[in-house]
């Protein structure tokens, strides 16, 4: 005896060897033996043999007219044998019954399964809807294949032209456009990004990186709506100073300027003047909401996306020849000892006499000329005095660092500046700690620390940068964190440090400016009138949102700098390049800040000079492949020194303390830190 039975949703045939109660021992055509329960057996028959029956059943199933079968079935539940008698006009033979079962089982849109061998015809409306769905899928498959064919011919289908970024960065994988793109990529052994570049959906690798960043961080676009330029309060006093800034030639958001006034008693009053958009922008107004939605200006080589609209930047930037609203910090010094005798903070109008530019002064303002007094350049006397104070401030911070248990900062590393014009990149080296940089950095650290203490002393919360020994192991790697109360920044060697000196390009600084203005203008009543109170949930939310945005912007800047480094290789036709060993298999090119991880690198001393053969690079995934040609010099490279306890896990990144100093110096050179 042979049986036709169901097992795990599949139909099989075999010969019965024996029966024990409600189970059969069955031998399959393959020779395999299995145990089959009686309830799973649908047909018992003698002839034909199992293999022949299955072959005949499949032929019957292929010939059955499903529409006619559905009409014959009626509306009531039925068994396959009952339907077979009506359909075939006689009691179905074994191969006919088996074929009918196979047909019923494989047509779930026509027949719903109700049990072993029992079915029910689908309602007419349900069947029509299902058949329409099948037809739609067939038509979609045809269209999808047309898209695939176009993509393979390096043509972008019209249906994809307006959804290129959606397909690349946040695809709906149920759409035929995505399925076509994926299928074409599989057939061409490519990736969606590379295929879109090939068919013209994205113009270049640079456009790809930019589009991805904007899609993720500026989904509504990075333009600004029209907003009125705010005015400033009437009655601001006019400062009796001639202020000057120190910036790169490309800087437009000039946040800070300085002044020096010699007093009759021999003392000196140094003014640190910070642009004061906080005098015009008010918390929760339209401009504040714009700034808060961005949190920071986004920098990249050759371009930037500002935090504030250009008209508002122009209204508050400390531009040469203008009298600008500013928040000023005055420090009265004894020049014989550089002791700070007193400080004063006030809002005022400040005349800006000069916008000094690094590009014009770097060659003439250096440690040697400042020491000897040689050379002629604008604001020579003021810069000489500020250089002396900056060195004193740095020395004091180093003493404080050592008191915190840290080694002195290393200021002999190299930074790199990027300039892009008409897609041609120029990358220049700049030694960290140059006098103009140090003047800016030290005076900004002084201002941020002094104003941080001012807020703390007045009981007004602010946004602080903290680094040091904490509870719970948060500082295991000496990471900087942002808090809303005064706390030491051990890396910088200060007791508190509140970002306050870049309110045109960082939202945290704008928030702190409001708080500082409340302290300066209201004294002991500042906690009552400051926009943000102690334990203000809104302030915590700003800190969290800023951290996330700033990290995303920094990653993007790093990626774009790497992209332009790769472009530089092609532009300069660089095939054999010199590099410096940073750590183990990690190297940095000497001329540009391009980091390469060289797998299998033999042990070489940190700082050693090597020569590399550049094999290939990829501007899409920002990768580079090179091989070691020779080790040129085992002597350490001094511009790569950093403290052992601050050595980052990624040797390509600067230490936290070094990054803070570079950040402050970068207020003069525009480019944010992290590029070296």
C-alpha cells in the first residue's frame, strides 16, 4: 500500500512498510524511512508507484483551471474528494485527487485552508482584490526591470531623479525604485553611492558627502527664513579704546577683539571685547529658535554653514571701522609682574580700529621679532604687551596643571589650514603655539575662566567645559564633558571654564552671554532675572542637543578634510610621499594631515620618518592604500609630542586639552580644531 501525506506543510508519497496503531512506517522513493501519523495521510492507494503518482499529480495540478475550480467549489467549506467528484465528473483517481490537493494548496488566494484536506473558496471581493494585487506586482516587476536596465546603461530613471538622496541615505526598501537600485548594484557589483555617481544622480564624491550631511542634519535645507535684524538697547556707553581683532583672512564671524590702554599710574588695562548678539537676540525669539536649531556654525574646507543669518552676523561682527555692541572684560594689570589687580565686565559700544589678519602678519610677528622689537606692523606695541601677558598666563596654567597632577601642555604640534578655491585645495602647515595664536588662546581662556567664575559667584548657572577627576569613572580617559555648574578643567589648568567668547558661531556661548549680561547688569539680583535658573531643564536640554550637534559637525568636518587631503594627492600627483609614525600602524603624511593605517607595518619608533608608495585611494569611502618603501629616520618628530597620560585611543585625534587650546586659537584662524 502507498500513501500520499502532508508533512510540515509539504506533500509527499511513500510505500507503507508496517502499521502500528495510528502510525505508519513509510519508505520514501529516496529510500529514507519515516514515521507518518494516520491523521496526516490524505490518500491510500495501490497503484501507481509513489514516484509516478507524484509526477502525474503535478501534471494534473498544472492543468487545473483555477477560475473554473473556484466557481465549482461554491461558498461552503468542502473536502478535496467532494470537489474532485464535481470537477472531474467522477470519483477522482489517486493521481487526480493528489493533483487537486496540490492545486488547492498552492492557490491560497482562491482557497482558504480549513483543515487536513479541507478548504473554502475565497469570497469574490477578496479574490478580485488579491488578483488585482498580483497583477499590480507583475506590472511593478516589469517597471522595476526597466529601471534596472536603465541603471545598467548608466542612465538615471526619471522616477528616481527627485528621490536620489532618499534612496541613498534613508531608503524605503519596499519601493520598486530601491529594489531596482539594489538589483542593479548586485548585477554590476557596485554600491548605491557609486552607481548614483555613475548615472549622474550625484555630481561628485564631494557632493555625496555634503548631501549626506545635509540630509541627516538639515533635512529642511540650510537656508534661513527672512527675519528682522534685532537692534541693541539704547544708551550703551562708548568705550574709550581702539580695539583690534586677530583672524584669518577668510573669517567673517569676528567674535573677539582686544584693546590696550596705559593708565596714568603705570598700570595697564587690557580689554577683551566679545561680539554681543545677546544684546539684540532674546531667548525664545525667532532668531534664538534659528540658532538653537543649529547649535553651531558648521565648518568645512572652503565653506561653512553659519549658525546665524548673514545679516545678523554682519550686524554684530566686530568689523574694522565700525562701532559695535560688545560684552567687554577689562583686566587691570601690573605690567611689572603681570598681576591681575581687578576685572570688570560691562556691555558697551566698542570702536574697532583694525581687523588684523594672520596671512599678512605671520611672517613678521614671531617670537624673535617680538623679543627684539624688530619689524613694523600694525598694533606692534599692543601685540608686544599682550604677548608678554599671554606667556605669563600660560605659565600660570601650567603650574595649575601640575597641581592637578598633569604634565605641561605640548605646544609644538602642527596644525593645518585648508583653503579651497574653484575645487583646488591648498593645505598649509602652521605650528601650534605661534605668538598670534597664543595671544588669542590665552586671552580667551582667561575670559572664559573669569566669566565662568562671575556666573558661579552670582549663583547663576552656565554651560561649562569640565575635565578632571570625577566620580564613577566618567573621566577614565580624561574626556571633556559639559556641565551646568562650575567645575575644574584640569587639562587647561583652570578652576572653571565656560565657553563665552564665540556667541556668533556657538549657541552655548550665546546662552552664557545672556547669563553673564544678567550678572554684569543686575549684580546680586542676577539669579532672579537671568534667562536660565538653577536646575533649569531647558538648560540641560541645550547641553544635550549641543553635544550631539557639535559631535556630528566635527565628524563631518573631519570627513571633508580627509576628502580634500585625498583630492590633494591627485591634484599634486603625489605617488611617493613622506609620513611620520604616530603610533604602531598609524601614520600621518608630513605635508598634509592625512592619517593612514598601514596593516603589517614593522615595528618603528614613534615619530620616525618613512617614505610611502601610494597605491590607490577612494574619495567615496575616504580610504587609501599604501605600502612602506623605506624608513628614512628613526629620530622622533617633535611636532607630534603629546603627554602619555593624554594620548588618545585614536592617534589621529588631538588630546582633549590640546584640542581646547587649538579651539581657542582657531577663533583667529576660523577652522575648528581636530584637523591634525
